[in-house]
C-alpha cells in the first residue's frame, strides 16, 4: 500500500471513529453541562447539526478541492477536526459543544475530498477495490469509535476527545509531510459563487447521464437506514436479545461488512465488472431484507447479518461507475454531491424508518424490511439506463 493511500484511509478511519465515539458518552456529557431543563433540545441539536453540516459542506469541499487541489483542503479539514476535539474536551458550555459538533460535521465532509483523491491516484479498473477499502475502514471505525468512547469515558468523560485529538494530530503531521498533491487545481481568479452548496447540485441536474446512478445511490442510502436505525429495536422485540446479544450481533454485522468490503470487492469487480458486482450486491441485499422480515428465531438474525455484508459490495461498484462518467476536473464536485445526498439520505432515512416501524409493528413487525426491499424494486428500472462503458465525460 502506497503512503498516500495509507494517509487517506487513516483520515477516513478517524472520521468514522470520531463520529461514533461521542454516542456512549453524549448523555452524561450533556448532563454535565446543562441543568437538565434543556437536555433534550441540546441532545437533538447536536445530532442534527452534525448531519446538516455534512450535507451543506460536502459539495463545497469537493468543489474547492477541484479548484485548489486536494491536499490543502484535506490539511485544513484535519486541522479543523483537531481543533474540534480539543473544544469538545475542554469546554464547559453546552452551546460551545454544539458549535464543536458543527465543526466536526464540516470537517468530516472531507470524505468527498478523500474519495476524489482516491479516484485521482487509482486506475479505473481498480477503483471499486479501493472504494471497498474505504468502506472497510469506515466500518471498523464505526465499531472502534463507540468502544473507545465507552471505555475511555468510564475513566474520564472528556478523555475520548483527547485520544481522538492525539491520533488526529498525528495524522495531520503525517499528511503534512508525506501526502503529495494528486490534483493540480485550476488557474485563474477564485469566484465566491464556488462556495454556494447548491451550485454542484445544479451542475448534477444539468448533467443527465449521472442522474440515474445518483438516484440509485440515494435509494441505497435510504434503504441502508433500515438496519442502521432499527437493528437494536428489532432484535430486542423480535428475538428477545439482551444487551450482550445486541452487542454481539452488531459486531457480527460490522465485522462481516468490513471483511466483505476489504476482500470481496476487488475479486468480484475483476470477475464480473462494476455493473455485475452492483447487481450481485443488490441481489444479496434484497435477499437479506426479505429473510429478515420472516426471521423469528435468534440464530436467524445472526445468519442474515453476513448477507447484508455481501449486499454492501454494491456501493463501491456504484462509486466506481460514477467516477468513470466524470472527467478528472470534476471528481471532487461529483464526490461532494454524492456525499451531500448520502448525508441527506442519512437524515431522512432514519426518520422514515422509525415512522414505518412503529406504525406497522403491531400489524406485522417485519413490514419495515419488506418496505426496504420494495424500494430496491422501485429503483430497478433505473438499471436499464446503466451501461458498463463510459458515457460522455463532463
């Protein structure tokens, strides 16, 4: 693995760890800085502001990386993340924690820049495999983050942020001295209109060949919210899982997903191509949702988890197909738009999932899984517009 790829993967992993480490300690942290009256408002605000900042700033950072190069944008985002962790570790004020979480959302939007960097340094035929590695390190980060938060938080409530700051600072230093530029940027005067987060979305709308694939990506994001939102609720109610079984099942879910992303994406892409791998992933995910709807024994939940992991190979294939339809000058813009829309799906998906689950559980608790499978079927006509070969680049 070359040095540049290692730095990018470390950045992605730290973003994922940072997103997860706050959850085990967030209730106690907010109780420490509030009198209790505004606890609920502050809790909801901190969760929402992170997602909103990702949605707004992903296309901005992606477009800026096209304009000025990937390296300066990544370095600035790493420095911002370091500052955020220090703020979260030291501030006694609730509103400052909200500001810090907003900063975390902005800096974690560098996922768009990291994806564009990987596209820059990777031949087209290897991009699906590299995106699979990104998915693997993200999965492991989401597993490790809550563990660090829970263990270190038991020692001192603010310590997880100091640990994250230390690792992020090391990553910043390594990137500063090791990470080369992968995209030279553009010459000419900077236009402030490039900071408009809606501008990349309008660019996407004008480029019709991308719309079917991007729509599929949004559908994937919405459907992925089903297990991400109700796995714990469903496991406890359907299978009678206690905290031990819930934790173990989540570990099986996360580890199998990481292994599939790391070791299956490359061979599947070489054997079946990106479009073939996309269809394989979709088929496994569809099967997993249907089986989960009818599973009524505890062991069945564990057995279905690896099928979700196999379904996860679809997303790297989709990312690779998207990059092949965009020129080098617009890869950051593409990744920014994609990250922004996926963030939006991450906001809307859990809300819709929760509404459907609680509205239908007394009728048939497996309904939500059938709804997820149905969304895939509704999106299936879009695949008729997708071809393995490149369309005209923009």
